[in-house]
């Protein structure tokens, strides 16, 4: 059993919930026969394929997070240019220009 496969699949909350429900249902019978419960696992080759696919998707997600950070900074910079804010000044995404209104 690949450790990475376990962490990606069977140790996730959904599977934990499934096991908890199943174990709760059979709690009275499990006390002496717990080791006889069969939990299906894919072949080692299938586990490796699944882990590889998940790792590739995680790399894409991380790359996209970085891309979002880059574009958020570009947006902040462009908003700063439009509003005349210097680059050193911190600018939140919801910032408004400081304007006094006549009453």
C-alpha cells in the first residue's frame, strides 16, 4: 500500500465518515471479528496511477495559486497608477480614493 495513496483517498473525511458509519452499524459484531473486515484496495499499479494523477493536479493548482497572486499584484499596481497611489503605499482591493465631499 502506498502511503501517498492512503493519504489522498482512504484517510480523507468522506472515507472516514463511511468507515465510522459502517463501524457504528456493526459495532456489536466487530468486537471479536474486526480483523475479518475486508476493505477493498486497488492494485499497487492502480494506486501509483491515482497518486501520479493527483500529484499532477496538485502541481497545477499550486501553479494557478501563484498565477492568481501575480495577477492580484498587477491589479493592485494598476489601480494604484489610476488613483495616483505610490507603489510603496499599501492598497487593498476595496480601496477608495480619499475625497472630501461638500455638505
